[in-house]
C-alpha cells in the first residue's frame, strides 16, 4: 500500500496517541474521592476487572483507530493487491496529448496546444514520483505514438519532454492513441487514469469509425478529458497547389504560368476578407517570390480556387544566380497571408517541380539506318519518334534517343526522363532490370504491346521487374469487330492529361482501336478507357525493390517512378491513332507529365510514412523545419531529399499539412463524450477537467477518482469504528444500567 | 468532606440534640438479657438467690447452703429442694464505639445534620461523618442510662482499644463519655476482634454492650468477637451506622477512590461496578445482621441521613415491650 500524502499518515499515527494522552491527563486532573467502603469497591472491582479492562482497552483502541483512520484517509492510500499498482507504483496516469495540426488553433488567447501542455504539467505536478506515481505519455498526431511507455516515475523528465513538444501538421489519431492505452492496460485490472487532452475540434476527432478500442482490461480506469472548446475559430487553409506542369523544361520556359490554388475556409465567416497568395520557388531561404495575388474572400463561400500567375523563369534565374548550377528539382510553395488566421501552418502548401533543360527520352525499338521509311513502313518506334520530335529543329523540347532492345542496359538508360518501349518482347532480362531501375530512379516508362507478336511473352518478365503492383496483361491480343473508341475515365486521379482536358474529348473521338490486349488494372490508375470500361492505358508506380524484399509482400511502392502500360501498340494494325491529331499531344503530354510525376512523386501528407526505407535510400531533410519521428514518419510539413545508393539526389519529397485537420469547428460535449466512451469502453463515463462553471476540477476528475475506492473503504471503516466506539462507550459508561438502576 | 484526621470537638452538647433527648426521655435502657448488676434496680439478675423474687427449685447437692432448702417442699415430698430466686440488678451500659478511619466518612452536610445552625464542625469539617452519628448515638444511650440511675461506660476502639471511660452512675460521666468520643482521632484501621478483647478486659460483670460501628470488617472476625461476648453472658446491641452514599452508591464521577484506612487508591468508573458494589455491601450488611441475630443479640441499622431520635426511640420502645413480654409471658 502506498500513500499519496504520507505526511498526513504520520500525523495521523501521532494523533492516534491523543486519546491515550487525554486519558492520562484526565486521570491526573481528577481529585480523588475519599471512600470508606473500599473493601466492597475492591471486591466489586475484582469481579468486574477483566470485563472493565477489556471494555477500556477496546474503547481506547477504537478511539485511537478512529484518529488513525482519519489520518490514513487523508493520506490518500492506494492499495496494491493484484493491480498494477502493486508493482511498487501508486497511480498510473496515461496522458494522451493532442499535438495535431488542429491543436495549433489559436483564437487569440494562446493555442489549444499550449493549454493542453499546461494541463499535462498540472497533472504531473499533482503526482508524486517518490510515492510511485507513474506517467505514460502518448501524442496523438497521426499515427499516435507512445513517447513514454511504459509509464515512468521520473516525472521531471516527462515534464521536460512535454515542454519540448510542438504541434505537428498531421491530423489527430485518437483511435490509435486509445488502442495504445487499451493495449497497455489490457492485462491491468487496477486503478489507472487516462487523461485525454484535446480541444476535440472536428479536425481532431476525425471520422467516427473507431474500431481500435480494445474491450479487455482497464477495469476501474478513470477517464478524464479536457473540455471540448466551445468557441469556433475561423481558419483558412491552402488545400491544393497545381502548377501547369510538374516537369519544367527550363529552356522552353518563358513568361508567367498559372498556378491553381485550392483554398478552404473552416469556421464562421466574419464577412468578406482580403487575403493574399504568395508563390515562391526554392527549397529554403533562397526561395524567390515569383508571384503574388491579392483578392477578397467572399463571405458566402467556404471553398474557392484562385489562379496565381507565377513567373517560373524569374525563379529559375534566381536559383541560377551567382554561377550556381540550377537544381534538377525545386519546390514550389504557395502561402496564404491571412493575419489572425486560426492555424498558421496550414496556410502553406508545397509541390516539387522537376527542372530540365531538355527532357531526355528514349524509344526502345528497332533502329533504322539509312533513308526515312515511307508511312506504310512505319513501325511503332517510328511513330513515337515522330510524335516526340515532330520538329527536328526544336532544340528546347525533347532530346530523343533510340535504343535497340538488345542493347538496353542501365548505362544506356541512365539520365533518361522517359523511356518508351515498343518491342517489349525483344528485351533481355538485363533490359527489364535496367528499365525497372530507371523507373525507380524517377523516370517514366511506357510499355506498349509488341505490334508484330501474336502472343505477348514479356508480361512475366515485366511483372518480375516492376513488382506486383504491375497490372496483369493478357498474353493474347484480341481483335475488335468494330474500332473501339477511347475516352478518359470518370475519375482521372493521375491527372497526367489535365493539360489536354479541354480538347481531349474532341481529339479522342476520331481515334479507333481494332486490336488490344486485355489489362486487369488491379490497383493501377486508368488514364484512358474503352467504351466497355476496359482500360486502354493504365499507370502504376513500381514496387520498391528493397521493400519488396524486406516485407515479402512486394505491394509497397515509394511513389517514385511512373510506368504506363498501353493495351494497344502504336501501330496502324492496332489503331489509327498514329494517323490522328491526338498522337502528338498525347505522346508529348504523357512524356512530359509522366516524367514529372515520376520524379517529383507528388506531395505527401504529414503523418504518413516516408515512402522509402531511409537506410537504403538515404532520405535527409532538405530544410530547417523538417522533422521525422523515430518511427520514420514525418509529422511536420517540409521538404525531404531522397538520395540514391551513391548519395546523389534521387528526388525531393514535400510534406504538406493534413488539410483534414484544418477543421476548427467545435464539437458538442455530448458528442465528444460519446466518442471517448466508444474509444475507451471500459472506463465508464468521461469526467471533464472543468465543471459547468468553468472551474478547474482536475483533482476531482483525475486524482480523487484514483484514490476513491480505498478512501471510500477507509471512510466506511471509519464510520463503522465511530459507531462501534459510540456503542462501546455507551456500554462502558453503563449509562443504561444506571438509568435502569 | 471525609478524610480529615482532625480531632472531634469536645463540645458534648453538640451530639445530644434537644429533639433527640425529648424523644428518648421516656425510654429506659432495658437489658434484654439478665445482667449482673451491682445495684438492685429495674433489670433482671441472673443470680437466683434468696432475695427478692422466687425463680425455681432444684435438687439439693452436697455442699449447698442448707439455708436455701425449702422445708415446706421437704415436708410434703420428703425431697430436699433448694429455692432459687431471681434478683433485679442495676444496668451497666458500655458503649463500644468504632473510631476507625472508615467512620470518618459522610456525605451529609454538617449544617443539615447538626441542628445547631453550624455549617462546619469545630474542627472545620463541612460534612457529618458516621463517627459524628456514632458519637451522638453513644451520647444518647449513655444519657438515658445515667438518667435512670444505671451505670454507663465507654470503650473507643479502632485497631485496639483507644479510649476507655469506666462505668459510673455519676451524672458527670456523660460528659466524660462525650468528651472521650469527640477527642478521639478517627483514622486507624479496624480490628473488631482486638477491640472486643480489650473491652472484655475492662468489664468484669455482665453488662449491656452497645457496639456502634459501620462494621466494615470481616464477618468472621465479628463472629469471633461476638462469640466471646456471648460466652461472657453479655447482652449486646449492635448499632450499624451507615451513610446513604455507601448504601446507594450514586457517585458518577470518574475520580479515583482513596481508602480511609490506608487502602490503595482505586481507579474505576463507579458506574461500571455499581451493581457489583451494591450487591457486595448489601450482602455484607445482611451477613452482619445475621451474625448478631444468630447470637441472639439486637441489631439496629442507622443512617447518618436520618435524625437519630425517631429510629432510636422506636427501637428502644420495641425492645422494652419485648423484655416485658419475656418477663411475664
């Protein structure tokens, strides 16, 4: 047994001597009564002596115990027994601290996170490490993780850890935190407390699909929580940044280009509001402002899209100033300047742009020597060369190379941004390995069926090379009775043809496909589909080779590299596409956007794992504000540099704030309580740290409940002793007999 | 309060209240048993002689005085019979008063008991002790005895005979008795047997012995003393003087008890042992009474909270009537 206030126990033990002292003092104070009939007194006393002494002893013991029990009850004892507290500990308090993006909400009187950390500090200060009190700390930013587990008695160290915490840019993972606590207490049956410190704004609660709560364990656990915030705070957030292209051919860049910015407002509107968007190009302090737009946010609209004209050439000149070599990749960031906004860190969003003087593209197919063939003799490689380089004098565009399938190796593919494969059946095993390698380094690979082969025998080799993320391609081609038209899918998540979106439908109309190989897309993304919904062109990211080896699943991709598989060959025997106007913009856009997508790999969301194994690929922070946890998960927005095995830069990764966490709307108290009750099913009703009048009652909500069982027992015992003493003293005083007499 | 060891006042008038004397004036102290008096008086004598009143005949035995032969009987029956007579003698009263420490207890205020308007005794006590009551009683019976022409004497005892006033019929004897009582310290332990021995040593003829005490003594020792008195053919009247507080034990204070005869201090809640105490003391009182009556002696219990006159007058009246019945019946 341990006591939260052992001093009071000692005081109680000393005070237990009071009845004895009072008894002694009373004996001394009373003047003796002279008595003649002593022989009869002594005789009566001799007869009653044993009973009287027993009565007196019991009475004295009861009175001493009453005082001792009062002291013990005030000392807040905690029982051991078969509870976790028996391991030498007293109270175990699990603090679940909301450090999500939502917790950074500042209504002008300090952020929610500051209040959470202050509350956590108060809770810890109310504990006594010397008495065995322990604290476990779990931070809730996705994915929730235990910072202090198992709970520690070093309260100062825990307090220091809390003081060093900052809000992240990830959303809150309340179910994950609950799962950690429930798992930790799964085998416990004693007294513990869980303190959930969150503002319970909508961004923190997330979707109510809790399945992680564990029903076992935690019996007798007290659940306390900070009160849900009641004030709604206006928060503006940048949700999306979409430049015209992700791959910039610097040699062909001239003049401002549009950057589409998606914005959303959470919370109440306080009328039309003047805000400003600033576009910068650059990774760190050397970022240059390349565009700015001031506009009025209408009061009635929560979601708007604004276009900012950004002068990429200006930014690229700034990056190349001083004789520096312009980087191959650069970060485009858009910042929303809105003073007094609820959350500041979700006002910036980033995107990586790939920079090239010229796009290096290769076509793998039979090389032609001598004079240019006639149209009737054109093979798929010829059509592609023509589409990729329609004007031989265009030196600012794509630098095209033709590679013989038998000669494909890593050396020849090194530095390629895009590789088109027209004769996959002719590739050797080394060729497939080289293709996979260049794809994983951030290049686009487009595979078309072998136009001259009736059976596609390369699919197995391709699957082996690109991993199991590759869709299944049928070996035998099938002929269509009537030419099949093409159309974009209903949902083009890849977005590589966005630049053609306005004219794409018209360009696709005259195109017909008469032969195709069936593709089972699996999890790949269709770019074009046939009228029957079958994919005509699909995209996928190659599986990371080391990940596939380490996990054995082969299902993980790092988001770097972009592979397209066409269900038809660029050949007149398969389709009339080569003869249609679509072929040039289609091949050009697929090459440019695909290459950009392959290298930049898009934007990540804070709270998701780094998309590569840091040990093998050498991910390093490229700026000042990036942090990664010991679990390899970046919870803060920022820029990461992905290195290859030789230390060269392979890609840049940007992490943007989780916009789902930008919702600062308050949650009703009952809803928050219901949610917590589902997450912690064995803890009973949630107790709030503040009462209805806004007064802090942390001790009642947390500490008092911890000691309640034993204190209540002691108080009941005390009551029993008081009653026993009362009855005993009545018996010992012989008042009844006297009255009867 | 009790516990004082100061000597009682020598003021003899203090212990003979006029009301008491008025009550006792018509009473005579009559010996229940036949006593041997030195003067011819109102009391029956055990000596069957030739004087006043014929008692009985008995056969003649060699050596008997032939002057007491009843010749008329011899003439009628031809048997030698001696005439025996019953002689009335003077009464010798000896008051044997207990002056042990236990007698120095009293819960009645002195002002209430003295009847003289005094709030304290001459030695400063504010309570009326059992010894005060015994002194008054001894003074009363001595006064009656002396007034009817009999002799009265006194033995004051505790662990031994502390003071003796020889028997005398002189009127001044009464003052000597009261003086002997009131000047006696009341603080010694009790030894009833030794006191009886001392009394017998100073009484040569049969007497009426009035033993005045609380009799807080071992009943066996009382029995031994009474046996010796009975053996010497003395008549005994036992006056047991008790305080109401002793017989009712209404003390509620948690204060310790100090014995008046040197007993060790006793710390006990009186309420806790009241029942057992009352059982013990009443058992003892009954035992004492049984003991006295077993020897054929009179026993009379007096409370210090009662006036002395009425109960004593009542007792003496009953005793006189009983003696008269036994004489003529």
